[in-house]
């Protein structure tokens, strides 16, 4: 570390960063002071010292509170990263003291969680019983953002968009979308179907920003047709129940539909469009820089020989 960098690090203290983040989150020095159990004048002094340390204004102060300057926006991003890293360090060290040898933070989309991860993570847990896995379900775009921001070590999702360009990825699994309809539906007897034919029907979909919903909207736009997505749900079982009760048709990954068998009298029709075949990928900021426990999980889910 250069001497100038050491000098800067010494001028920044963690308490001031914590108070700065609190003020940003609440939009008020007074409310931040109440939440942090400290005098408002002390918070104000800390913020002034912080602005002196970075040699620029961080906040616009007005009668209704404070707002961030462009420099303040940048510092907020970095402050959250620093504080999150400290929380992670504290959590991992406390788990070592309790006998847990490490943990991996993973975010994954619903397709990965429903179709593949239970078996894969179960096998990993049996082989590495002292490694804790923190798994959260998110939309693919949010998975990529969490890995990019350092909120997750690993992600499993359908990659794409600008966030993916800054990340490394490895192939994990593939699936294929199928059209799910009631067993007595007019489309149930078809051997395969193009999505353009589905646009005549009401559609039951997942969250508007899910990878399947985004793909449907793009395909409808390409066909110059409206997407009649009347109902949106957050779970695959809820989608199947809606379809079973005649509220529309929907798209699901093939393996997910197989696991939903028993939720109504439903039929799956393969989708013939090329985009119906999807690849789930494991993503990280830098696979080689991951902690040992995370690299063990990577090798279990996506062996290095498959890396691009």
C-alpha cells in the first residue's frame, strides 16, 4: 500500500462511515442520531470531519433533511461494501469459533432452486458437513447484481444484460421451457408449439422481471403481438393451480413441471422456439479469488474443465 493510501485509510474511521450510511438511509441527521443513540451534534461533527477527510462535500443540507452529492453517492456505495465485508468477516470468524469451518453465500433463481439445487447441495452437504451454505432465491437480474456488489459469493441464474459482462461464469445445467395447459385445453394435444400460437390465450406468469417473463415479452414484441399476461404469481405451484382452474396457460421449465405433477390435471406441450432452451450458469466475480469453501462448492457444481 502506498503511503498516500495509508494516510487516507487512517483519516477514515468506521464509526463515521456507519453514521454516514445511517444518515443516507434515513435522509436526516436527527433521525440517524436517534437510531444510533448519539447526539445529533456529534453526528454532524462526524460528517463534517468525513467531508474534510475526503476533501469534498458529501451531502446537501436543507431544512427537510439531507440529500447526497455525486461524491456522496460514490462514498455510500463503497461504505456499504466496506461495512458488509466487516459483517461478513465477523460472521465467518464467529462460526469458526463455533466449529463451522466456513460458509458460502449463494443467490439463485427459482428455476435452479426448484429443479437442481436440492440434490446438488444435499450431496455437497453430506461430503462437507462443516460448510454452511446461505441460499437465497432472487430474480436472475438480482442474482447478478448481488454477486457484482459482493452481497453473494456465487450466483446461479440465466445470465444476460450488462451486469453479466463484469462477471465470470461457468455452465451449470440446461432446461427447456414447456407450455403448461389444463388437460382438456385445445392446445393439450399438440406435440410441440411455437410461442406465437400461445399469444391468443391469457397467460399466467411469474414476476414481471423474471427471466421467463422477459423472454415472453421479447418474443411477443418480435411477433408484433400483445402479451396477455393477466395474472402474475411468485411461485410455480401457485402458477399451476391458476392454470388448472382455467385462468390461463403458462411457461415452465420442463423439470420444474415434472416436479409439480399432482398440482391439478395439467399437460405440458414442448415449446419449439430456439429460446425455449435455456442455460443456467454459475457466476462469480473471480472464481480463483473465492474462499476455499466457495471454491469447493464451485468444483462440485461446475467442474473447472467446463469453465469458459
